[in-house]
C-alpha cells in the first residue's frame, strides 16, 4: 500500500518551533543545548505534509538526543540552491 501525503500550505517555522518545544525537556534533562537556525530569506509558509514533516523532525532530533551525552544540536533550515 502506497503512503498518502498531504499537499497543503503550512507554517514550517511554527512546526519546527513546536517540535523543538516538545523535545526541549529531554534536552535539558541531559544538559544539552537545542537551537533552531532559520534562514532570514526563507518564507515560513511552505507546501507539503505538515504532519509527516513534524514526525520526521521529531524522530531525527529524538535520535540525536538519545545518542548525545554532551554538546548541542542545531536544526538548520535553509533554502536549497
């Protein structure tokens, strides 16, 4: 069965901020630092599947937290060239 993806406008910046807010307690428990770096020329509104993007970001960042004992993690969002 093929995966079904939504294609609708959504606020990517807000989605990234929500994911980081959700995971921040895990980071603080381990004395890690988590930050978002957003390209100033990137529109915060994107087209795509907000739920899937949120799920992928949560999984990637959760894994980074799980396998890090010190330091920081940065979610860097920049346009593709």
